[in-house]
C-alpha cells in the first residue's frame, strides 16, 4: 500500500430539511389550523481514528465528503427524518487543520477518538410555528439551514513507541524486519526506504510495542535535503529513538560525527526531539573490520557520556539485547498493552 501522510479534502454537513406548509383537514373541520412539521437535521461529517487505517491514501483520492440532507417536514406536525452522520475513518495520529487559516481543529491521537468536522444544518420550522393572533393561516415555512463546509488539510504523524533513525543504508529496515513482521524493501543502496514502515515487536507476557522505520536522514534534512522534513515529523510522537550507526561504508568514517550530524538535524527541526531517550548502536558487526572497531568506539562514546551498543541486523547477534533495553526504557514511559 502506498504511504500518504498529507491530504487536502472538502467536507460539508448535510442541509437541514425544509419545514412543511400544511393545514389540518378533518371531516368536520374544513378549515383547520396549520400543522406543518419541521424539517429533519442534516447529517454531520465525523472523523474517527481506527487501527484499520495506516495512511491517508483513501482521503488523497476521495477529496469530497458530504453528508446527506435532512428530510422534509410533513403534515400532522410530523418532523422530517434526520440524516445519518457520515463517518470517515482516519489513522490514529491524524491532525486536522483548517486549510485557509492553518488552525488545528483536532488531533486524533487515540483509538476510537472522534471529531465533528462539519455539522449538519438545522431543519426549517413548519408553518405550525408561525401562527399569531392576527395571522391564523400562515402559508409559509422555513427552509433548512446549510450545513457547515470547509476545506481541510490532513496531516499524519505516525504513532509509534520507537523510532529508528540514522543515515541511509544504516540497516534500519533490516533491523525492523529481523525483530518484527514488517517487510520493508531492503537493498544495498541509500534511500531504499522511501516511506515509513511500522512493525509490531512482541516480547514476553504477550506484550508488544510499535516500531517505526523512518527513511534515512542526511545533513540538511531539516531544510528539505534528501527525504527532508517530510518524514522528520514522524519522529515527534515516539517515546524512544533507536539511533543506528553504520561505519562499514568507509574505513575512516567518523562514528561520532555521524551521531552528531543526525542529532543536529533533529535539533534543528524540533529541539524537543533531543530530550527523547536514545539507544545508540553500531550495526553490521558481522563484518570483521567493523567488529574490530567497536571496542574503540565504545570507549570513545563513553568519554562523551553516551553508552554505545553493537549488533548485527543480518545475523541477529545482539538484537535481543537491544530489544530488552527498549522494553526497559518503554516500561518507564508506560506504553499501552494493546498494540496487537
């Protein structure tokens, strides 16, 4: 499925039904009074966050969402039928903005959370409402009111417990495919991952957490370089970052500069991202020349106050230890139990 995290859509509540012009017609009352009923209420357009959706793809290609109109009032003071609400399913983590003003109308971050984005119009009053002492036979009724309408900008920020960050080709996709059922495209060249992927990692006692494979960052990402700001927003909602470092590409690659460069991008985009706990690890220790450097890099990072781990996403060595550390840190942030 194509991943879409932005969409522009139009929503309109249903028109209220018109009131009725009617008069009682009884056998012995040839000129009865007015008995026109009110029109029914127009339907609302409601967004609901549900796990069945993980992308805004449906909204991207179905731009207009209009609820039905209320029913006509009728004689004998019968109110027209109110229209059913139109429910639109969105993925958890969807932010709803007014397209014209940019105002945030709703942040649907909880499963089952709902928000009325366009209210239906009220039904018009029937002629029974307009009788006065001087006007006993009103021959008019109200039209129903228009429903609300607006253009919306939809943005999706993934809801994940752990975000995988690092330069392109660091092995993030291989890691998430190793520890979860996610199957992102994997190849030996940068920018294989062009969209975020979510994976559910299960561990003891049938608990689980959600991990997001964020496309590789490069220097200047906050300015739109590479995949750019498009995916940095998906890191904002995570509780924990797993920073994967790759020193296999060049013999003299500087692991610390690699680490700093990614964090600089996070800080430029949103300084609060630097407050998130990070697990930092060197990948690809299945390669002898990488393994030979690990001890030196661990000591170097320790001097700077950073605990550096190591693992191989290809062979699985060290991955379970990484997962245990994630679980320990996530338990401190009270992750929910229902990620299945």
